[in-house]
């Protein structure tokens, strides 16, 4: 696996994340008839909070992002994007596993939504997410915390 790590995001990362979102979501949004050059970036800018976001770096360079936003009844996994050059070698699964371990430790339910037909849905299903609701564009998924390891 490539040399990768995460660091807390800052406001300065917004444009890089917005650009990556446009690249990563384009094929799915186009297939759904929802791609808009401006809106795909603006929606990220409007919803971006660096306080709950980490930047994924591969070989010391920006390669992705992930947010875990606390809400009343769950943490929302959002803005999980990985540059195409960094996909397919286990980095996304490792990042997700690390976040979910933290949520399990806190006993937190995790929610997310993914675009209909997105390949990411399989990754989430492998990590214990199940479909809660779906519409023509979005699939809403939820994951209950894993039971704590029993101590003998």
C-alpha cells in the first residue's frame, strides 16, 4: 500500500476538496442527469467544515478528504473522496476502518448517503452499512456500532 496518512483539514483545503469532489462524482452525477459544473463545487463549499474534516495525503501530497460530522443521533460520514490515482489500493478501506473503530469506541451510529449506482456503496456494505432509505438520486445508509469486545 502507498505511503499515506491523514491530517486535520483547514479552511485552505476547501478548493482542493471541491475540485476533487467534481472529479470523483462526475460520472455518477452525469449518469443520474445531475452534473452541474458550478453546483458540484459550490455544494461542497457550502457544507464544508474543516473542524470535522481530515485531508488524506499519499506520499505527502493531497489525495482526498473525509468528514465525520456529529449530529444528534449519529455521526455523518461526509465528503469522503479519494483521488483516482489513490484508488484501488486499500487506502479508502483503511481510512474508513480507522474512522469506524473510533465510532465503535464511542458507541456512535454512523450515517451517510451515497449516489445511486455508486461503486462506493459496496465499500460501505462491506464495512457493515445497510440501506435505510433510497430515492432516485441518493441512497441513505446506516451502521450500528459494533459490540465492544468482551473481556474475560
